[in-house]
C-alpha cells in the first residue's frame, strides 16, 4: 500500500522511514497470527482488508471527510459518547495504541513504569507514526486513570488540541450530576469546534447509527455462546478493535453479514475448533490494535476465547440506548445515563463489573476466566482481587495475568496458560 499513499503520509507529517518499518512489522504479525488461523469465516475477509488499509484507504476517507467540512474527533475511552460526535457530523476515531512504538521518545516525557497503552499513544505521536492523531481536529481525553489524565497535559502541550472531560469516580448522586454536566459541556465544545448545532433530529439519527452498531456487536457476542464456537476469539477481538476506526454504518453492515454466516455455522454445527474445546473468558484492561498477544497465546494452546469483558469487547456494547429522544436536553440526559452504566475499574465501588463477569461466564459457557491487566494499570491490577474472590463463589477457575506489549514474556505466559488449561480440563472431566 505504501507507494500510493506516500504523499498523503508526508502531508500529515509522518516519519516516512519509520512508518514504513512499522507497516512491515504489522503486516508480518498479522500474517503470522491471523492469516494462519484455520477455518475462518469468509466474512473475515472484509476485516482483513480493513487492517491492510488501516493507514491507507481509511485515512484517504478521513481526508475526504475533512474536505467536505467534517471534523475528526480522536478519543481514548468508552465514556466519550459517540452519539454526540456523530450528531455534529463528526467522525469518531479511537486513538488507543497496542504496540511498543516510539518508546524512547515517549520516555523523554513519561516514566518507564507507566502502562503500555499510555506510553504507546504518546510514542505513536512523538515518533510521527499515527495518521489518526495527525488527522484529528480535536482529541477528547478524560480523567479516568491518573496516568491518562496526566499524559493528556503533555499531549496537549505537544498537539495543542486536547479537550478533557472530567470523570466522576463514584456513581453517586454528586457523581451523576458532575457527569451530566460534563456531557452537556462536551456537546457545547463539539458544537463550537464543528460550527454545527446539535438538533433533536441529528441526535436521534446519530443515536440510531450507534444503536445499530451495538446491536450488531451484541449479535456477534451472542453467537459465540455456541459450542463449537463459530468464530475464534482472535477474530472477534479484531472486529471489536475495528469498531473504533471504521465508518459505523459500513461496519454494522459487515458485522451483520458475518453474523448471517455464523448463524449458518451454528445451525450446521461448524466451528473453528471441535465441540468440547475448553472455552475461556478474558476480562480486564482494553486490548488496542495490534495487541493480539494474549488471545494468540490462549488460542495457540488449544482453547477458544469466547468473550472479552473489556472496553474492546462487551463493555462497549452491553447497554443499549433507545434512539428516540423527545428533546435535545432529554437526549443528553439519556446519553449521560447510558454511559454511566459502563463498569470501568476507575470507578469505586465497581461491583457491577463482578456481576458482568459472572453473567458472561455463564452465558458463554466459559470453563475459566483469565484476568488480564496491563502492567502498571493500577485500577485493573487491584480490582483483580475482587474478581478472583467473586469467581471463587462459583468455583470457576481463574488465572491472573499482568503483562505489557513486549514479546519477552511470551514463553512464560504460554507455560502459565497451558497449566491453567490443564486445571480447567480436570474440572471438565469431573
Ligand atoms: S472505560 S478501561 S477505555 S478508562 S490507560 S485504565 S490500561 S492504566 S484504558 Fe480505559 Fe475508559 Fe476505563 Fe475503558 Fe489502565 Fe492504562 Fe489507565 Fe487504561
């Protein structure tokens, strides 16, 4: 893809040589992890194509949208309401990064001991490797975890285009009041940046688009309950990752087309692994593109991942929002309410997440739960204790993993995952 996009990348200010190297590494990783899988659904071809053009055709589309007067809004968190961005005709793009890139540059600003996701989004920007950051008219941050909120100060110094939403950390009445007012402030900011008013018609249209997208993702998630599993965890993870980048209407169509195919697979008992293969639920910190490490290890050890209790997964689409608002004010309140149903470990207490994990494990017939925390992601690392304690009540096998984006611990992780699978198998045999 490189030749034909070189001019575009140059005009965005990317470091062309380093960018070329990054694309080569990504292509290799994708081939090794994704294209080597057996019995993939035909519908995955679209998502393979999206990944092959993630810095190409999708960026061309964003440039075209900008030429039509639309704005690009970059985000890092599920709490930023996509409905509001679409209501001002904006394009919403997830900026979280899932690879060790630009580490040396990032560590000039950040401590070594900070979560890999934060280091990576700073690294991508500082090394001139992210066409999405460069295309963004506004970057919307949020005061969820300490690392992110402090990194946004630096990112704003570098880019001059960061806006931060203040997150409550408790879902109390005071917390709700703060959040409702932050949602209204974001609506005003988006109007100011785009020059477009949020009308009732626009808000309903935008909410309908997001509703359809969530419905398609829910459909995909439900199909994974079948045994044999009709799709691998790796492929389902990829689709969830792509949901933050793609045109939402096209994405929804393609997910639904894939689900039609998966419906037929389920009916005919066709799967990616034989019936009775051990099934694992993964829960924890988000896995941004191209963080496929844990799923690759788990599925490479003869099991299948059947769900992700994660922001790149169930937390993104679990709660729906009825797209029939009666006024803009009522719509903003309903949006604020809906987003506060997300159970992120940045909140205290966060009992809802424990229930979510339990419910998912039952619904998806998972024989074990692997808790995944990025190293130095304090909210999830600490909450792992509560997750373990809660799962202990139903005796679902549990494994706790803390890792980063490097490949150095692959062997050690594989050994631990394999030992865990043996424990699960023992349980299944009893
Ligand atoms: S709603 S999970 S997307 S804050 S950056 S918390 S990995 S130390 S991303 Fe998140 Fe919103 Fe919550 Fe979801 Fe940990 Fe790293 Fe912080 Fe992170």
